[in-house]
C-alpha cells in the first residue's frame, strides 16, 4: 500500500522509479520540475539533475533553466536534487572550461531570488540512489505536513 503518489513528468529522461519506497508513481505533465506530489503539483516540486544535466542547464540551456527557476518562485517548496557531490563540480568543471565561481554564484542567486533549494549527493559512487532517497524523504515530509494540517482543520470544523 502506498502512502502517497508521485507524479513524474513525461519528459523526464532518466526518471527515478521509487521502487524501494511505499509510494505509487504516475507519469504526467508538470509545468515546472520533474517530480511532484499528486494533488500538490503547484505547491511542491523537484527537479532532478545528473551532473551532465546540471552543466548543460547552467551553460548551454541557461535561459530555459532560468525560466524554470523563475516559475518555481510561486511554489511553497522547490528543490533541485543533483546526482553528484558539490565537490565534484569543482573537480570536473575546469576541464569543461566553465567558471566554478560563476556557477556557484548562479546557484546561490537562483536559490535566493526564487526560494529554491539545491541539494547535492554526499558521494559519487551511490549518488543516484542517494538523490532518489533524499527526494523521497523531502516529499514524505511535505506529505506528512499536509496530512497533519488537514487533520487539524477537520478537527476544528468538527468542534464547531
């Protein structure tokens, strides 16, 4: 039995399956992000990025990514979950002729301006599984918070 349902955007190239977790997964079309909790698609969102995706979004696809981060501004919670450790950005970026300082400043700027979170895996060896688990934990916390709020409201209405 599943606790809640995760919507995976139909355009997601390498979707998480969430097979290890007590959730249902449905494919749908999301306006912002790659993942959302069903019925809360316009309040909470998650964007999954492999290291290659993140580099592409920050350099070649920067304008599109900036528009998506701007759309996320209206969300109560939005996170970019990266399947790589933060330290790897600096190890590999010089080979790509990117500017690590500008890259980090862009992440910080988007986070501050749009109220989004960037989450990076702790290790490279198990980064994808770690990122999937982190995304699930974030979703579960949001779901539990919403259920608690609904129960509180229901009790208040019943008391009237």
